[in-house]
C-alpha cells in the first residue's frame, strides 16, 4: 500500500505594531484568532517594530511597547511551544526583500493605499517609511511563504497589495518563488472605538486597553458620550458604542437582553455601562491580569521566547532569500552566507 501523502500544515502569519498598548480592537479583530489558530497550523506572529518606527520615534517607548505586546500575547494565551512569537527586527532580511519587491512594484499601486491616504488626511506629516509600509508588510508575509494572514479589516488592502507584489515578482523573474497569501477575518473585523470611529492605538481616547488598570477602564467606560435619552425611552443599539462593545464580551443571550432593553426602552446608558465594565473584568481581569503582572517581573523569560521564535523564523526566511537571490541574480556570497548561517 502506498503511504498517504503527508499534508503540509497551513502556515498562518501576522504582525502587530508596537506603537501603543494593545486594545479590544486588536484582540477581537486579530489576536483572539491568532491564539485560536495555534492549534490549527504553523503560526508565525511577530511584533512589527520596524513598522512602529514610522510613528514611535523614541527608543525607550519603542522598547517598552515591544515588551508590552509580547507580554500581552503571552498573558492572553499564546503558547510558545505551539506558535512562534518574535520581533520583526530580529529578521532584518525582510528589509532586503522589501527593497527587492519595491523594484518590481509600480508607484500607482502604492499610491492607492488607503491607510497611507487616511494618515495624510488626518494631518500626519508622511515620511517615506509610511509610504513604503505596504512593501515591508508584503515582505513580512512572503518571506515565510505564509498561506493565511489573520488580520482586521483595515489590513485587507495591504494583503491584496502583497498578492500583487508576489505576482509581479514571479512574472518578472519567471519563477514561482512566492505563493499568494489570503487574508482571514475574525467575526469582529472592525471594532468601534470609544469616540465612535475605529478603535486605534493612534487615538488614545478611542481605546480600551486589554490589560488597563480597573480604575482607568472604569473611567474610560463611564465617560463614553451618549445622547440624553432617559431610561424608559427606546434607543437604537446599532449605533451604540456600549452595546457594540458589550456584544463582543458578553454571551449571545446576554447581548440579546441588552439589545431588547435598548430597543423597547427600559435599559439606561448608566446601567449598560456598568454591565459592560463587569463583563470586561470577567473576561480580561482575574487570571489574565495576574499572569500579565507576573510577566512584567520576568523580562528575561519574555526575551527568551522572542529569541527562540526569531531563531526559527530567521531560518525560514533565509531559505526563501536563497530562492530570491537565485531568481534575481543577486549573489549569496560567502560573507552573506556566514551571516545567514549564524
Ligand atoms: P492599531 O490600528 O491600533 O495601530 P495595529 O495596526 O498594530 O493596531 O493592528 C494590529 C492588528 O489589529 C491588525 O490585524 C489590525 O487589523 C487589527 N485591528 C486594529 N484595530 C482594530 C479594530 N478597531 N478592529 C478590528 N481589528 C483591528
Ligand atoms: N500593518 C499591520 C498593522 O498595522 C502590522 C503588520 C506588519 C502585519 N506586517 C504584517 C500584519 C504582516 C500582517 C502581516 O496592523
């Protein structure tokens, strides 16, 4: 009998910028999926500190946020025995690949990037890194031959651009070096922020940090702005930040109860805020917060996890770079080989 061909596991890859504290949008849009997927395939997760450098330009802050992202992932349940967690900058070959991809990518594609246009529209003075950002992201994905990329809605266009760049490369050099990755969305791909727009690290007022102190979270929830409708009046839950966040943390029947109270009247904003607070504490307080606090006291352990992850990720990256050198005619010289083997 011929043996069954062994099926290659699906490789999942994703990155989160170390540009602030992780928030509910990061969790329900991406990280919850990252942690679930560690039982379903090969997972590569990294802290996008090169990307963060486009906005965080202070050494202490960048290091601190990088540590915080790692500790949050571990406290939320990432198991380093199942999934790799590493710093983007520990695999510097991604920059080399980003440059190579940029040479086969038209300006038109880059100029269509929403996230760049949105940041410029917000008045952020763009640096070249911000414009080049999707090329580095494409390199992050392609260098590990990733199959699937679990992210929030805002990153989908970047993954489409990555597919385009992979295709340009393969066509230009007439070799199928890269496979085309696919985005994977969670059930909550666009989590609303406290100020009504997308919850985002770049707007502190919009976020509920996953592991914020209870007093801080209470203050943030209690100050969510509402209209002046009284308890008995019917209210529209679909535009209501309190309900939309509650739906993420509560059980379906509990969310349905709040929804009914808003639609029919009888549910006041004050009570709804208290219910949201209690659920947040139930889901992220207790054991999770304890574990997060303990990790704060063990930076060496966190560092060991990141180094072990980087070691494996860099090996995978080096193999891809060999194919890229071969396809393009860039040499894998002795000096480079020694560096890659180190
Ligand atoms: P931020 O937008 O807060 O700076 P990142 O850009 O580092 O966060 O995003 C990390 C991951 O979290 C990405 O997959 C992104 O799509 C997802 N994400 C960020 N904000 C939200 C949100 N409000 N809703 C859903 N997913 C989100
Ligand atoms: N740009 C992503 C974000 O802001 C972070 C990121 C960098 C990423 N490289 C990636 C996500 C590769 C997925 C795959 O959320």
